[in-house]
DNA sequence: CAGCATCCGTTCTGATACTG
DNA sequence: CAGTATCAGAACGGATGCTG
C-alpha cells in the first residue's frame, strides 16, 4: 500500500518537483502519513509537555481508544519520534517521551495546532456558507 | 501575509486544554483532518505555486485519481482554503487557487514538507532499526 | 475538459474481551 | 497499569462508465 519512492535529488528548499509527474512523491508521503494521521499530532502535542504514561496519555488525548493509542505510540516509536521506557515494576509502568527528532517536530506541530485554532471559526463559517450555497451536497 | 490568528481566548502557546478530558478537542480535529488527509497537503503545495486547472493539478499531484482530486479540491473549497473558478467556455474550464486563508497555510505545509524531507532518511533508519529489534512485528 | 455516479475491494477504527 | 486479540462496521480509494 505504501508508495515506493525513487531516489530524488531535490533540496529541501525546492519542493516543487515532489509529487509531480516523474517525481513520485519523494517519500514525503511516509512522513506526512504519520504526521497527518488522526492521533499523532495530538499525542505529540501532549508529549511536548513532558513524559507521559500510557493512561495519562489516554486521558489527555480525549476520545482516543486504547487500541488507537497503542498503535499511535508504536508507530511514533518506530519512526524514532518517541522513546518508550518500560519500568519493571508491578504493575507494569511505561512512559513515553519525545526523542530529539520528535521534539524538533513539536514547533511545527504546535504551529499547525495553532493555525487550526486560529482558523477554526473561519473555516466553520466557510463550511456553513458553502453548505448553504450547495444544498443537499454531502461532502463531509 | 503573516499568519494572524483570530481572537483565541486561550493563548496559542497554551494548547494543553485542547484534547484533554473535559475539553473535547476544541475542534482542532476538523482542521487537522483536512490538513492531514492523503492529498490535501500535496494539492496545497502545488497551488502555492499558482492557479492550476483540474488536469494540471491531476498531472502535478502524481498518483491522485480523478475521484480523489475532485473530493480533495471540493473539501478545500468548502473549507475556504481554495477558490474554484469556472469559465463558461467550451469545453469547460475551471481553475483553482488558494484563498488568503489557504495561502496562510502554505508556510506551515511547506515547513512540514521540508521537515519531512530533512528527516526522511533518519526516519527510514529508525524504522529499519525498530523492525530489526522487533522481528515479526507488523506495525504497518 | 471537468466532472458525477456507481461498484467494490482494502484499510481504518472502535468496542469488547482477555492477559501479564 | 499496559497492553494483546478479535471482530464488525465505517471510511477510504481506485476503476469504470457517462454527461455537459
């Protein structure tokens, strides 16, 4: 399912070729998929405030199911964005914290969350306006 | 045009309440879902370079199907991030361009794409290492 | 050209139940 | 506490055919 990427020699500054015909997405997809998935951003934002245990995370990220939290932190761990530490206590205790790489993402992620908050109302209004202009148009 | 955010009671710096128990995600989800979906970012990046017609977009965003492009631009239009203009020519001609709001997102999106490129290799290595440490663990 | 409608397999998610 | 396992429903995504 994942898109295979071919070696592309494009500098970070020049994003144009990426995703264009002949430049099969560079592999940004891989990273974007992670950043873009339903819960990663919220988890990262929470961890930006410090290490958290599993339950703490679940309580902090409202609405996330146990299963999804597990999957999310596992993926983040696999990508090297989050460090998982198991303490051999009884009952088991595990905490999660951002790695340096993960931390380097936080300001971007926060900026994104920030932008979201700042434009939330405007977007909500835009949606209402659109829906009013296009009655009976289910775009979701 | 700098990214100005409209009156937010909780300062942008303090994102903590969002997504926490009792603060049902504030609605960041709505916005994040858009930003985070499979194609939006790529479309936005492409439109950041100027107005594009439907076909141009499809060619530029490698791999996107007609259906997905349609859905993606519709959603972006609905959210007020993209402006759709129809020219009554024959055959029909339509172009898409970013609105100011949409444009204000490009910095963030580009920064994100940038970060992705910059950390692509590191993440790939982290994944390999993880997979080596956890044989037979299909995380996706 | 720029779509919309439909079919249909794949993936994602959440709820539920159980374990070390 | 911190998971794993399973299962069914929802959402996603592509292919195909048709229209103005």
